[in-house]
C-alpha cells in the first residue's frame, strides 16, 4: 500500500536519508564520486532540512510504500520562478 504523509520538523533526519539515497541512486554515476559526495553533503544534510522544515513556506511530504519510506516531495509557496 502507498501512502503520502505531510512531514513535520521531526522528520529532518529521514528526509536527509531519503534525499541522499535517491540522489545517489539517480545521479551517482553522473560525476566523480568526490563531487557527488560534496554535493550531497552540502544540499541534503540534516541542518538544511531542519531549516527548511521550520519555514512555513516549505511543505514536504514523505511517500511510503508498504510502510517503508520511498521518496519525498517539496512544495514552496509564494515563490516565483523565472519563465
């Protein structure tokens, strides 16, 4: 069974783990391992998720498949993007 649950501030560690794993699985061979490690450390560390989860503009959801975390989504409200 698949479920989607709104993340809370206590989910920062789980989001960091999911983000790191899914990025490496998807893009891990697209650059040198050292570059991948640097990117993941900078972009998907627990402090980043703590900060983002404390901002009401950022809404995260965790996707579960058979009660196991399988992915996440992020929505940013009131933000414009070029194009």
